[in-house]
């Protein structure tokens, strides 16, 4: 849960729209390695695609 909250927080602080869809996707992920990957990408991302790939 803390890793998911961190992903959401970094996205919000960087000015991304943390929509219900994004929030739900992050909350539904229980793979810590994936959450850490998203968190790392969120730090430098310029788009949500940079974080999640073209699926968003």
C-alpha cells in the first residue's frame, strides 16, 4: 500500500492528473517490483505513457 501511495503522490506532485483509472490501476497492482518501477519512472516522466507504457 505504501508503494502505491508513493506512486500516486509523485505523479500528483509532478502535476499529472491522477484520474480514477490511474488510481485504480496503481491500487490494483500487488507486485512490489512493478510499483517500484512505476515510482522510478514517475520521477522523470513527462507523460503517463512514460510511466505505464502506451496502455494509459
